[in-house]
């Protein structure tokens, strides 16, 4: 009984330690890959979401601007000769626009004259966000990255000049794009915070890995317990028969007993000799 218990406990302990060590090594290797994969997937998903939101936002904003133009009386300055060339460059829309602070200046060709419309873009930017029920923090910027409207002040210190669609500020990621519709001439950048935080992402990844490891460990321990019992019974049977054979051999009694196989190659070879 003593031999059986020691063998069973030792085997179970060694097997459990090896399983836990293997799982620990796997988890350490899995963590950086999982974080990288999860981050890339989240970036792709949010870029697609941003494309949908920004497309809708710009569409509604352009509509609001056009409606505002219809209800706004233009002025006809005489000192706008340099604007004619710019209107010609933009193509068939016969208009040119620029932003200064919260005002959108729209120059439209009307025969031999240039009509100037001044639109409060700050109000229209907010109104468009309200129409779309845009809950995420967002901001509208000019072509020179000057803030036109922001629903929050978290975009103030961002570096806009790296030209990337994804801006990182510390552990937070923001998404930005330009109104690149070729049929309009309103140069805006729209930035949206789609709630992607690196620390939160790492926590989610670690939670998933810990949960997966916990389930794996429980299953492994359950299987180890069952296997150790089978192994214990085989060791016990092997020990009893070996003891009986040895006892007979000492007394000079011939024996025809064969040691049973226990599933360990090195020990099973003994039984064949």
C-alpha cells in the first residue's frame, strides 16, 4: 500500500507540475500575440465604423450648408479677382470655400460676379451631430487643422500632421478623415473617439486568457486525476506480482507469471525479461 500511495502521489504531482508549466509558457507566448491581434481587429472594425459615420456626417453637413446658402443673402465684393482662378481650379461646382474660426466663407460664381456667403459652420456642425444622434466625442476641423467645432476638449493637443487615419494620444486611439467627396468643396476633417483604449484592451485580453487557462487547468486536472488512478492501479498490480515472483525465486520455485504492462516503456521492458 505504501509503495502504491507514494508512486501515485509522485506521478500525479509531476504530471500536474508539467501541465501547469506548459500552460504557463503557452500563456506567456500567447499574451503579446493576442494583444497585437486584438488591437488590429479593433482598429479595422473601428475604421469601418468611422467610414460609415463620417460619410453620413459629411452628407448631412453638406445638406445643411446648401440649405443655409439658399436662405442666406450673399454679398458681392469687388476685390475678389484672385478668387476667380481658385473657383476655376475646383471644377464644375463653381464654388470655392475656406474656413476662418467658426465661419465658412463660400465663394460662388454667378455670371460675371462672385457671390460671397458667410455661414456659421460651428452651429451647423453641432446641429449635424445632433441630427445623427452622435453620442461619441467628435470634432470638426479645417483643412489647416483648426478646430471648427468639438464636443469635447480632448482633441486639443493631438498631433494632426502625421497624416495617419488613426491618432494615438497616450493609451487612447482616435479616428480622423477628410471630406474627400470629389463633388464638394468643403474642406473638413472629422475626428471621432470610438472608445478604443489600449489599457482596456489589454485587460480584456488578459481576462480572456486567464479564463481560458482556468478552464484548461480544470479539465487537465480532472484528466490527470483519472489517469493517475489508472496508473496507480497498474503500479500496484505490477508491484504485487513482482513481489510474488521475487519471493518464489528466492525459495527456488519456478514461476510462469508474466509482469503486467503498465504503459511505461522502460518498466514494461522489465516485464518481458
